[in-house]
C-alpha cells in the first residue's frame, strides 16, 4: 500500500514538472498533497499516533484544499497568463528530474545500506520531490510556480520525516504548517503587487530593473 502511494506521489510530482499551464501545476500539487495526507494517515493508523492524525487532517485542510484554492484565486484575480514559462522544455525537464531521481536512489542506497526496502523507496521519493521542487523554483518563470516549488520542497521534507522517521515532534510540525501557511499568503500578496506594478508575474523580466 505504501509503495503504491509513493509511486502515485512521484507521478504527481512529474506531472507538475511537465505541466504547461499554471492551473495544471496547482491541481497536480493538490493531488500530491492529498497523497501525502493518505501516507500520513496510514502511518498514524500504523503506530496509533494522535499527533499524526491531527497532522494528516492539517495536510488535507491546508495543503490539499486551502493553499490550492488560494493560489487558484490569485491566478484568477490577477488574470495571469496560464503559460508556465519554461527555461527548459517539458520533455527535457522530465529527463532532468528523472536523472535527479536516479541520483537520489543511489544516494539513498548508500545512506541506508538496505537493498529493496520500503525505506529506500521512501527516502528516494522524498529526495526526488525535494529536488523537483528546487528544479521548479530555478527553471520556471512564473512567480506562482516558484511558490509551489517551495511548498513541494516542504512536502518532500515532511514525507521523509513521516515515512522514514515516524514523524517530527508535534509542536515542530504545527509550527511548520503555520509558517508555511503565512508564507504562502505573504507570497500571494507579493505576486499581487508585482502584477499591479509590472502587469506580469514573470520573474525573469524583473532583471531588466537592474542597473
């Protein structure tokens, strides 16, 4: 069951990397967060942890529903061009992320010294998600897509904490959720301001202000 959910989570990450429209990226992120909710819920049932039950509910409410709804509203209100804006084409992006995932698999195997275990798969997927989020932040033009890349990195870190370590201390998890939610709101307001001042949210065009 865990392996299937991890595979689905990895597929949703690849869908984000290859998506050509901003709304498609947001939808794929919502799917990824919902799968993360299922993984957390599965772990909560497995170890009978009240803290993980609460955290899984927060993932469902904030990440799978709240943040995607907020970002879709931002996209709708500022009437942003739906094109993601690629520095690297979708197919080449997919190849790059797959190579990064292979490197993550090699690294996970050397770190854990276990062949073919669920921990190896979990660690590989979590590292792949983190690297994919970094990739999106660097090689996508739209500020909104880069915001999603930041949250994807956090998803990868949280996946590693839950599936491999059985979760972080409860108050640390709650603090991260609160900080993340506030961060997304602030970045959303920031995107509003960029659009009002420059009539676009392509961060590469902001380099023209240098000098």
